[in-house]
C-alpha cells in the first residue's frame, strides 16, 4: 500500500522558516517527479513546487520563488520543502504528491499527480 506522510508543519511568525518532509512508502518513487501543493481556507488547491525524478530540475510558482526550495533524496524516498521568509498568505494545508507516470520532466498540473499525502497545516501569523 502506497503512503505519503507529510510532517513539519506548524505555527510560525511572519519571516520565519519551516521545513516540510514527505516520506513515501509502499514502493520506490525514484523514477517519478514529485511536488508540493497547498490549499488555503476557502480556496482551491494550488501548485507550489515540483522536482523531477533526478532532483536536477525544480520549478516553483511565482509567489514562492526565492523563498521556498524543494529537494529530494531518492535513497530515502523523501522530498522536502524548505520554506523561508514565510508570509501570512502562505498559510495553508500543504500536500506532497507523486506523478502518475515515469518521466524525466517536471509537472505543475494537479491532474498529473496520482499519489497524495494527507497534508500538514502551516500557519503563519502576522
């Protein structure tokens, strides 16, 4: 059974940092791109960051560029999201996900992701 388990969320003041982790189990995902999405209260889930299967290519939504960094360790089946200079508008439930097909690229569409974690809450106070 495939599971993605996120951790590392919490409450932080504006300007602070958090590091989210996502550990996958049940199969290896070294051949698949992974990503982070978030959903704020009353809003649709949105793309945050993605990393290709080798870890050599990353892509971010404009609002987090320069502040967030996605990385992965295929040996540990783990992906991280380092979040710096957090803003109140970053408050959301953050989800990690794995695409549904093997490929060398990266993917920003929610429909392209097949496996999802349960989410971890990030709250940034002003």
